[in-house]
C-alpha cells in the first residue's frame, strides 16, 4: 500500500464537502468536572447523535457517493453487525440505489429492524460458522453489486475521517495531545489519524477495545496483524472483529498508533458516566474509548484529549442492564 498522507488529507477535506449536506455536524462537548479533576481539557465527539446513531453513515456516504451512475443503477451490498448496515441502508436510500446487507443472526434486534426500515434487504449469517466477507463477495459477483466495505477501504476511511476533521475545524485551539478511538476493523482510527496528525504531528493516538477482543492492542505490540478467538460472547457487538483490517492497520502503524483495552465492567461504568454526566446515551461499543480514558486517568492527566463516542444504537434492556451493572 502506497503511503500518501498529504493526498489522504486532501481526500478527507473533499469528502467532507461532499457528504456534509447529508450528515449532522456533531458538536464537541466537555465535562467541566472532569476537566477540573484531571487538570486538562477532554473533548468528546458525540457520534451517538449522528444520523443512524453512529459515525458509520460517514463512511457509507463517502463510498456510495463515489460510485458511477451504472453502479448505482445495479445497487450495493455490505456486511455489518449493525451500525455500518444502517449507514449503508440510509446512504443507499439517499442515492436511490438498492442495498443488501449481510448481518449476523444474533445482531441486536434494533439494528436489524432499523436496517430493514431504511429499505435494505437483510441476509443473515452465523458468526461462528460463516464468513460474512465471502458471503457478501459472492452476492456482489452474482448480482453485479458494488461492495461497500465497513473499514478495509480508503473510500470508507475517508468518510470516517470526517469526524476528526470536524473537530479540528471546530475547536478554538486545534492542539490535541491524545485521541482515544474505538476500534473494530480500525477504520475510524485510521481515518482520524489523517486530520489529527496533519495538524498535530505529535498527537498520540490510541485504539480502544474490550479486553477480550483487543486484536489491535495485540497487533501493535507484535508489529503484525494478530487474530483473537471469536468463539465467545462480546458486550461490544459493534466492534467484534477478530483482526484489524489490512488497510487501516497499515495506516495506523504508519502513524504510530498504540492500543488500550478495558473490561466490560469498565465499559458499563463509562456508559453510566456518559448518561449521567454528559447526558448522552451510548451503546457499549460507543463507550469503550471513554472507558479507556476513565481507566487511565493518570496517563491522560493534564492533557488535551479527544474521545470519540462512536455510537448510541442500544436497545432499552441492554442499556438498563449495563447501567445496573455499573452500580454493582
């Protein structure tokens, strides 16, 4: 893969101009009490308030907006546990193109229903038996559809990057010392690196993951892509990928990203913090970066740190269970 940081940044700027009419420009929020406690400035980007409830609409719009008229005529296919599914379904609707999404049969009901309600056809797979990538590729070839990848594509990554691009546009002081970003395939982290490192070359960027699904953290330490065991339950359904995406990992390695991980208990506590202190309802995957901040306060004390709150698509029972667990 050719490394072209200046070209990447220019593409991110152009992508933001293209997709801006279709998304919410989510505003950075802070927590004065936390700023005082840690003697720093902690900037939260609430993509839980984004259209379709997560940052994923950015990448979907970026990729679909680049398709030709002929490709749009045929349609698109994607694979996702839920947030990318909803993003692709919504973006496809905006661009008047049919969409098929391959989703795990145990995906949250809310995410499945929302994807269908947005007009996409859902095809189910078994996480423990099937390859969603292979299923989607077969459908794409059989029906002549464009494959919209959730993270392992520069076209998608440029869209994910627009979240951090907005941050450096919005804050009065664009100097950011650290950034904590949830990681499934790694596309949001890779995308965020592009504008953040363009403005702040010394900014330290960290992936945030559940401790049982910390393939990025392990991969950075090993200096190669490492896979984790997928045959187990994971609270953070939105980021349960077994190994980093090839393209995001190359970008993240180039920018010197490191990894952090936390327990499910800490993630539930972060969801409670966001709800009670920031007035934000986060899904577990959307709270993992905040959990890493709260679990590493000394590490980030006295700094200007960006925390991506990546999504808020959580059903009422799961949310209530997580808040109850946070108080135990």
